[in-house]
C-alpha cells in the first residue's frame, strides 16, 4: 500500500469517526449540576440510531450492519472500532456495549488523549508501537500538508517522527503519546476532526 493510500484510509477513518463520535457524543453526554448524566431523550435518540443500524432486528449490530449504517469502508480501521465496541468479543455490538464505548471518550481533553483512547481498544493502558506507527504513517501526510498551508513554525516530517519513536517502548502509554505530541506538535492532528 502506498503512503498516499494509507493517508486516504486514515483520513477516511478519521472522517467517519468524526461524524459518528461527535454525533453520538453530542447526543449522549451532557453536563448537569457538575455531574455527568445521560439525558433520557439522548438515550432514546441513541436507541433510534442503533435500531436503524440493526437491519435484521436481532438486537445486536454485526460488522456488516455497522459498516452499512455509517457508510464506512470495510478496512482495518473499521475493524478496530468494531473490536473496541464489541466488549465480549462475540462479533456483535449490543446497545449497552455501544454506550460504554462512547462513554470511554468522555473526558478526553487533548488530541493525544483521544488518539490513545481510540487506539487502546481494549483499555489495557498500552498501545503497540507498531500500531501507532502505522496510524501515524497514514495520517501524517495530510496533517503535515495542512500545517504547511497554515504556516506553522514547527517543521518535521514522517521520517523524523518514526526515528524518534524507535527508542520508545513497545507498549506505548498515554505519557508516551503526550511526549510524542510535545516533541511533534500536531502529530495527532488527524484525530482533531473527531475530537
């Protein structure tokens, strides 16, 4: 796969998640009296969204229904998102699993925290370095192009980011993501569309 294809896949994935998560988070999560609460009307809207994807009326959404419901490509990024949502690994997403997955993103106040949460699909506290490198190779081309248009003073390229990551641990933590973002501002900018 060429770098431009990887960038297109990464951008397509970011676009999907942007639509999906922002819509769902916007519907689902609201502040009320300084405590997090899910409004009854929001739950009904989310249930309606879930029901519209459940075309076979099984009460669960499988990968094909999820892909069709959000008009997503059938690729590794979509598979990763389905894996994140499918908490019991049975190949189907229940409404409860969908709500729990969405709630994991609440409180992500930075792009690197959002990227970490997204890539740590099973909430283990670590993301394989190879997975981070693959994702960054896919989105950095577009991120760097946008940064150049906006005339950001920090200049770096994909090779510099990959070289910097060589000395990082194999299981990258949230602190590693923060360190990477501090060294290469905007590196996780591909998730800014989502966040």
